[in-house]
């Protein structure tokens, strides 16, 4: 649920990066924060949560135009994966307008990816949303590690594991080098705005 | 409530995190007052253009006070717009405060206060007995599932003493494992998705008398495992590994029986252990494993209320440190005592380990689940002993 801020004539949208621990959610956000520094308003908030970090910052994307005469302001979040951080997860996931699911390409993380996706599904269900309804984009991260001879899953296998039912756009990425990071966010933003307009029954 | 408030409500409905976000995105300046009805305590948060500048409650002030108020899950809030002129004691940004506070709340650092002003106590005991641990397993491998069955809440899946050798894996829902005792039905543990129902004994020996009752706590979906396949896999294992698995299964039975005897207030071990030196000290760093060739071994945990006997082990049983499987006993969390006539032989743990790693995913999960059940049941046994004391 996006918030209309009448005073600043802005629409605040929330995009959440979800995925198993150490899959590169925070690396994604850090890359965006660095490369789009000019569009970022305010500091990046980083909270050390056990086994993971929770990040947050505000971001004014360029070139998306106005919606109902309002600028679009993005709030980007990561979610701590640990079960016990339920309050944080609730705050972040509640009213998420778009979600990027970051999957780890390492072969050994196969099960972790599937569990995390299932977890996302359950979480959204408890906030009366659904992975099938919310604008969602997949990212298969750490593709660069193949060059170092580390066993990765093929994209076809990851598609089968994670995306065979969802059938959402998926991107190969390497958050460390920044490859695919921008594309993922752009697609997620596109889908988010589209769904917002549909929700508000706005004509283009 | 003051009449000049422009925005007020119940924290039950709109939590402090949400209120702060709303006022924040609105860029409001003023005083946010929090109040818990049955407590005289109130709190104030001073907002300057949407960001908290200072806060106070009771003896606390600044960030500390602000964090404390995140624990107020009940109570009322009201916002009075005002041109607040105060020092920026709180330097952190709004979202940073919210995210940090929620993390502290989840970590249990912030005290939770509900609407009645009561601080939240530990979760209540189930049936006044003990809190029942819930065990979940990893993702289910559908390869071994031949059929699915549904059970309604309250329905019995197996009954202690009855015959049957099916093994299920929980796909959805929660199942309670109970022991029938002289004092009635005693809940031991609960198992959730990925966990197994049914004992390894039915694979090992074809033994088909159920050792406990299992009941669906909520509507439950179970997958029936291909027991022929499990038996075939078991048949291909080395004799040593088979013996090791059989011993694990016996250990779970032993621990479960100890829970029952603790419940029935029987059996005391203090006397025995106070006169003896342990073979393996609790908490010691030994890294060997043994098999018993003669005599008896006692697995004893030093709990708060004294020593608790967790299992008696006999000929053919294994004990010691298993680096690949944690059953929550010796050497880290239990001591080992031996009978006078005890004789043992050393076991090559690395051989067991490599065989363990070659098991099929389902069998592997089954054994890990068994180990998790031993760990959880042991803590139940100790918890009961603590409760009933040394009668």
C-alpha cells in the first residue's frame, strides 16, 4: 500500500529485498546506494541483525515520471531472515508495494532458496497478501562466481526450482560487481507502478 | 486526553512504529504522548519536522526512553501539534530508530508492557506440566512419498501399544507425541513440517508395536513414506552402521521412558552418581566414541535440580562424541558413568561419518530428526525433574 504524501506531492512506494541469509540482498542495496548517490535522500540506515543486516534508505528514481502529478519516492528495505525478528519483518513486509527475491546461485544454497521463498509466501499470507499478487521480480545472484570454478546452479534449474509456478521476470546478477542490479530494480519498479496504477484505476 | 490533540488512538491498533512513520512522512512537529491506562506512567516524544528530537518516560530520557516505549504494545497515543523547540538529543533518523527498536524488541532487550500495564510473563505452561518443544525438519524430499493422508485436529494417527509400521513425514500441521502413563496421557514433544512420525525400529527389526501415541494438534497433512525403499536402503548399510542406528533408536526410547518416570516421580540417581567418578565429564572436550561389549552405561545430565538420568545403555550400544550428529548428550551436555563390569571397544567415527554422509536425503533427514527428538525429549525430562524436584 503506497502512501500519498499530499504535502510534498509524493507517492511513497516500498520495495523489499527478500532472500536467504547472505544471498546478497544488502550488497544489492549498497550498490544502488553508491551508484545513485545523487538520488538518495538521507542516510542509509544499517542495523546489525543476527546473521544478516537490515538496510533501509529513501530513493528518488529518475525518469519514471509522475503519477497523478506526484513524484515517486522509493523506500528500499532488506529483511532479516532470522525467524525471531518477526516485528522487523512485519514492519517491512506490511504494505510492501514490490518485492525482489534474491536467490543464491551457489549449488549448496539450493534448499535455502526454496525455504526462503516458502517463508516469504507464508509471511505475505499472514499480512493477507500473496506471492502471486504482489509485484515480484527474481534475481539469481552471484553468477560471477562461476568464473572462479565454484559450483553454481544453472539458471534453468533455478527457474525450475523457484519460478516454475510464479513465472515472474528473472535476472542474472552479480551484486558485487553491480551487474544486473539496476535491471532488477528497474523491472521491479516498473511492475510496482503498473500495479499501483491498476489498483488506483488510473489511466496512463 | 488533552483537547488540543489532533490525532489519537490505540497502540493496539496502530503501533508506535506505524504512528512514527505516519507523523514522519507528514513532516509533523509536536508532542506525541503515550499512556498506559492502568499505569500512571506516561511518555512524551518530541517531533521536529517528522523526526524524533527528544523523548522522556519515567526516569528515562532521550533515545533510551524512546526505545523503551516501543515495548508498550497496549495503551493510547495522542499527538498535539506544536512548534517544538528543544535540543536534538536524538540524532538518529526516524527509520533507523524504528528498525533498531524493533530489532531490540525481537531480541528481548525491550520490556513488553501490555494494555493492563502488566509486563509480559514467560509463555504459560501447557496443561500446567511443561512447555512442549516443537521440532521441525528440513524441506521434504517427495521422492520417497507414496501417498498423502489428511488428519483432522484432534484425530489420533497412531496409538501406543497398537500394531503398525508405517512411517510418515509431516507435510503441514503439527502433531503431538504422547506417552500413556499411570497418571494419564503425557505430551512429550510436538513435531511440525519436515519431521517424521513413526520409529526407526520398524525399519530395523520390523518391530511393529507403536511405542507412543500421536495426535494431530491442528489439521495435518502427512506423506506416507515408501517403507520398502527405506528397508532396502537400511539392508545395504554396514553392520556397524546398522548397530549404531539401532542404538540411537534405543536411546530415544530410553529418554522418552525417563520423561515418563520423571512424571511418575520415580527413579533417582543422585545417590549413585555422588559415589562415582564419571567416565566422561559433562562439558569435557573428548572426541572419541565407543561401543559397549559388556556391562552398562548411564547417561546423566547435571541439571538445575540435580542429576537426571537420561538413558541406560547396554551391550551393542554406542556412546561418546559424534562430530556429525548432535543428540544433545555426552560430552557437551551429559556425563557418562559406567557399571563395574563395563567393557568397551573404540569406534572409528570417521567411518560412521562417511557412511552417514552417503545416506539418501530422506534417510539422512530421518536420522537427524531422530537426534533432534532425543535432544528435545532430554530437555523435557530435565524440565520435569526440575519442576517436581527431588521428592
